[in-house]
C-alpha cells in the first residue's frame, strides 16, 4: 500500500490529465461546430430569400384585383369617363360598307343578317362594364374587340330614329321625343301613349342595326316581299333614320304580315325592324301599357 | 467537526496544503468504504483516487450542503457501483498477489479501524448483507449520522433506521454466538 503523498501525486496527475482531455474535447467540438454553423448560416442566407420571394409572388397573385388586368384594354373600354373611341364619317362609312359586304355575301337568317357570332372580350373590360356604363355591356353583339380595333359604331349625339309598325292600330316610337304609342285603335287611345327614353346602350344597338341595314340603299317606298305578296290584315313598317340634318325614311305600307321573306334585302329590312320592335316592346314602359282591346292591334 | 468542509474551503481559496489535510482525513476511510462494495483493494484504491481527482477537477460541484465526507462517500459509492456493473469476468490473481492484497487490506483496516473492539465487529459484519455492512460501517466506523447515511445510500432516514436496527440485531446474534460482546 502506498503512502498518502504517492496517492496525492497520482490524484494530481489524474486531475491534470482530465483537465487536458476536457480541453482537447472542447477544441474538437468547437472545430466541428463552427464550420457547421457557418455552413448553416450561408445556406439559410441563400435559400430563405428565395422562399420569401416566392411567398410574396403568391400573395401578390392572390391579391391581384380584376381591375388590374392590363392597361392595353383600359383606354378603349373605360367608358366610365365617356372616353368612347370615335371615327370620322369617311372611315365610318368605309367600315360600315365593309361590314355590309360581309353580311351580303353570307346572309344568316338566324342572325337576321347581323353577325353576332363574334366573341367579345368582356373580361378585359369587365370592371368598366358593370353598372356604371351600359354601353360596353355584354348585350353588345359586334366585331371581336381587340386592342387594335376601334369600335366605329357608337351612336352619334344627333342620331334619332322612328318606327311605325303593326296593323290597324299601329304602334310607333320616336326616339327624338320618346313618345311610345302602343296602338291607335282603342276606345281611349291616350291610354296607350307613354314616354320611353332608350338607354345609351339601346340607342347604340339600334344605331348599329340601322348602320348594318344601310337605309340609303332602300327606296323610300319599299316592299320587302317579292311580287308584292300580301296578307289580310296587312302590316305597315315605316322606318325613319335621322342623323343630323340627314333623314331617310323607308315606308313599307300594307305589306304582308310576316317578318320572313325570300328576298335578302327584304329579310335584312324586316329583321332590323323586328329587332328594333323587340327592344321597344321589352321595355318596362311598354309592358305597363294596357292590353289591346282588339285582336289585331 | 465539519468533516473536511473547512479544509476544502481553504483549498478553494488557494491553499494547496488544505488538500493534504483533506486526504489525511478522508482518503483511507473512503477507500475502505469503497472496498466494502467492490471487495477489491486495488479497485477500491483506484476508485478512491478517481474520486479525489474529480474533487480536484470539478471544484465547484461541491455546494457545501452536506459534509465533504458525505459528498466523497456519495461519489465513491456511485463509482463503485459503476465499477461493479462494468466488471464482467472474475479476475484470477496469482497466489503471491493475493497474499499481498490481503496484507494491504489488513493494513488499511488497521489504519481506518484503530479500535480493537471495532475490529472485532468488523470481522462479524462480513456475515451480514452488503447493505447492512455499508450501513454499519458508516454509522459505527465512520460516525456518520442517519441523514448522512441516507444521503450516501440514497434512502430515507426511516429506511436507514430499519436497516441499522436489523443489522444490530443480527450482529448481536452473531457476536453472542461467537461469544463476543458488542
């Protein structure tokens, strides 16, 4: 058995060895951890910004409003401030003639000579067409709207029309005065008279129909049915178009009571009149008028 | 008697000679106590030195809530049990070495147990269970309190009380049987 001094020396030697071993272990840990931490920091700095940018892009896409769909459509379809593109008379006539040529070459009975098959890009003008301005609404059936195409058929301010239709107690409407007459054949004809002011979109629609018709090509006295086909009772259609000081009247009196004919020009005329009649008779003002007293109104 | 706490405080303050006082006071007792567990003098010697080396390296672990003797005995017991867990094979010792070990143990016993009567009891407690031997050793030979014994053996004082009661009862029977008086 050793003495205490020997034990003490051994104890101190073991203690020093442990201290040295602990320092070496700490150095090893530090030498391993520091590069590991640096690697993690560098990777985080490289990856995290990309992750945040991706999240920002997704958030901006989710928050994107339909109003910000692109500026190239806004100039043409921002009808809220009255910015309706217009063209002069010469260009208008050329484009109207072009549209008429197309319709003459391929008359479409289902569309009554008017090409309503073209799709209108309403999405580009969705925000401007809702509520505030009906001129650019989905009821418009016209050429495909592209950023390069300018709509040539907005109704001019001095445009007006009048239409007389029906048999016996004829119905009539004058857009200049707004007088709408359901029938003149009644005990109290005054009860069948009201005022109807068409909306700008309806005016534009009628204007487009009449432009497509090209009323100047029709005689003042006109019969849309060939061989003067007649019916009993007959029907009267008197269409008048006013643009400024220019007036054109197509009078088809006592014609057959039918909106179908084999003549293309006649069919176009009858279709145009029928479409205008549908606009007028679908109004609330027309519906509020009393029913006809007689069978043939 | 603070069982080395005052000396250790001096050692922490930088008095290197205080460590000598601690060793003079507690080293052999610790070694003898550890030998109760491992029944191997050299292993007990080695574990005791490791225990004191721990005290030297980790100077701030001892918080003076128990006596230094209790703290050293706690660490010694843990190391002894760890040694017993790691011990897998029965070590075969040459006969010459076995004689030398036995003589060292006797020397250690003589150093720790100075009282002749205690040596007689020490011979008798070998017939008790290990727990009883440890409890008797700490109470009877190291003059430790029930609380300190409980702290070292990781028991409560009531358990230590019961253990000592049974140990004394059996010792009395052994000693009476051997014709010795406690």
